[in-house]
C-alpha cells in the first residue's frame, strides 16, 4: 500500500495526517487504532 501522509511526532505518540481524498480511510484508521494493542 502506498500512501502520502504527513507524519507528526509528539512526545509519546506519532500522528499521521491522511489525505481527505483517500479511499477506505475509515478502515485504515480502524486498523491503525488497533495496532498498539497487537504490538504489546
């Protein structure tokens, strides 16, 4: 998957700014929100 995102690094997290025109944005946000739970 190729994406053009803006990455913002914060003290304890990383924030990805996705383009509004991206298809299936809801699915990708759902998967990324669950990612930290899978890494523990």
